[in-house]
C-alpha cells in the first residue's frame, strides 16, 4: 500500500487549485457564519500579486459578508471575476457595485433556486423545473434574473406542462467548491459541530467532486483519521481535496464560539426583560397577531426579524415554530448581519431540504420585510434606488406560504415617532415614500397571489393593509395619527378603505406585554 498524500495545505497553496475561467462555489452566510474567510482572503491576495486566476464565475446561495468590505467583497477585482450568480448581494456590496457599473455579468436568483441548482449539478441534472419565480423579476418575461446590460445569456426559460406554466433554470456545473467545517480528520472527513448552519456545504462539495473539480475546506482543527464520530461527519473525506486550518476560526465575525447558538446549551431568558418600545417593535407586535398556535412559520431578515423576541416576551415562543431559510427550526433568530444565527433552536436542517419544505407549501405563515409596495400589492426588495440588494429566500418563501405578512415602516429616511399612552405620533416624517404607484421590478406579484388564494397583509407602524382583488385596502389605522396627513399623503396612491376600518390594538403602543398568552389559553379552553 502506498502512502496517502496529505490533504493539509496552507490557504495560499489551496487557492492554486483554482484556475482561470473556472466556476467557484462559496458556502456561508452573513456575519461570517460558516464563511471560509481565510481561503477567500488568500484567493484575493493571490490575484492582487499575480493577476491569477482570471475570469472566474462565482456562485453563492446566501449573502456572505458584513455589508461592507468583508465576505466576498475582497474578490471584487477587475479581471478576476467574469460572472456572479448570487441569491443575495447586499452582504458583499463591492461585487454589487461592479454589477451596477456593468463591469461583470450578474444574475440574482431566489436562494432556494440557487441551492437546488447546486444539488442538481451534483447529480448532473440539466436544471430544475419549478413554479418558483413565476410572475417575478426572474421570470424571462421580465428580466430573467439578469441585473445589467452586460448580462445577456438566458439561464431561465418558461415551459408549459399539462397546461401549467413552469420555469426551467439551467444548471451551472461547479469546478471548485470552497466550504467550511469545524473539524477535519487527516482523511478529510469533516464535522460541523461549531457551525451555526450546515447551509449547502454537502451538495456544493458533491457538485464540484462529481464534475471532476476540487473541494477546499477550511476548518478550525485537524484530528487523527477515523476519530470523528460517524454521525457527526457532514462531508465524507473522499469529496475533499484540500484542508486549510484556521485556528482562529470563529462562528461569526464577533469571534469565539457561542454554545447557545451552536445548540449545546439552552439559554434561559427572563421574559420580563422587554426590548425598547419603538416603531420596529410596534410592527413586530402587530405582525405577531397573524400567527396561531401550532403554526409553522418563517421569519425573514430586516424589520421582521424581531418576531421571535416579541413572542418570547409574550411567553408564546413555544406555541408555534419559526424557521429560517438557512436551516434553523425553532428558537429565536439573531438580527442584522448575523441573521440566521439562532438561539435555542430545536433542529437544524440542510438548506436545500429547508427549501424543499418551503417550496412545497409547508409554511402556514411568513414574516418578510419590504422596501417598496405599489397599488397592486406588488413588492420590491431586490433592487431599488439603483442599488442591487438581491432577493435571498424572499421569492421562495412568500410565493409558497398561505398567509404572508410584509413588515415595514410607511416611510423611510429620518422617520421619528413618539410611542406611548396607547398611541403613536409622527414627530418627523420620513423623506422617502415606500408605498409607490408602481414598483420598478417585482419580487412579489400581488395579482398572482390573489389567483393563488393567498392571504396577504402589509403591516406598518401606523396602518395595516390587506391585499384584495383590486389592490391594497386599508383595514387598520393607529390611534394618534391623522388619516389624511399621516397616511394618505405619505403614499403615492390612494388605497381602498375598508368599510370596517378599525383602530390598531392600543396594546401595541404600551410598554407592558400585551397578554397574548392568556388570550390563546382562553381560546383553547373555549373562551371568548
């Protein structure tokens, strides 16, 4: 028997496995979650020094980075990148800026579509056929997911089967997968015990390996071959070509390992510790009214990501289950760039499996933020004010959930409010209207949602709207605001007003908890 060749490499050696014109997949999520940072930085440094490798196609399912210079932003170098296919762009804005300047080819597909395409590449399927994306910007009758004029190749086409329309997304085979784990044995078997999510690490490694490519894995430590418990192994060693050790690797950019987030411990929180009462909390509280005991829901990034915290305050966090598209089931998701890091989760799914559940209509309710809404109920989150943000899992989630709750302030840019004494007052109006006459691009199609029979709400700090056949209908108004001045004049269109227009619940605007738990208990006992 011959001696096994060591898979251990320095990061600078491992990135030499990447050649010109190759397709490179990157696993990870925002805030440094499961991000192979050391490998990315080594790749960026190699190009700076050697101008190699050139003309790469980069694929990432979620957004990597800190919405600034970390994540994949170091790879935003002229000549290094030819094309990017991404589920979310705003976490690594330097690449988005290159796309906005028409310097690279750029595609934005739903997050679930991208991870399912990677899985399809692993089994050498030509693509995936799905309803996800119909009627949105990724539909070829709109932009086909192309983000600029430089991007011309169609990667999506519409097909009709049994009188039903579907979208066919073309597979892009991977040449290299750059992923991350926690521990590797010397044969390349990888565990992920400290990782916050599994994401699409396994299918990405399979896709590159089965295409005759290379798999580079960054880990925190290396142990003797065969000493990782087989049930802990997430990536089999035969898939791995290079192991890069980063002894300083942390769960997130903030450093260290949080055992409550990795699921080793359960955090005991005093529900009497309330988060500050502000417009964000008012929106989250009103959105929480749309969940029922036993529901399975999804919570998205942005203003909607505080739903879990508010549920804990009310003592109802265990009455329903919130999930996150990156894989967490149950618990309370972190906010901001660390979205996806979940406290007290009950289970952790691989991301492609999570999206299988979503795409099949498994969710009862979802909470998503909005950037722009128009009179027809269309929502735009992926591109506005000239900036590429990306859809993330938004399309997969809102298109396939029976009850959709969009969350956001009525205006943006300097909005200031005073909340208390069972009402809200607008102290300074936002500079930008978010309810506009017509969104420039569609991430959620209101008319299609009506045809699907979905129940759709738009919750703001001062008003609540519901989607009807003729568009948006105002159904609730907050106590303390002026109907014309604070609502109608702050919109670019005049919505239909419900004949049963009511006041938003006064409890939303008080410091104390709302008492939802007792209400739910009374209903379960047959009370009124």
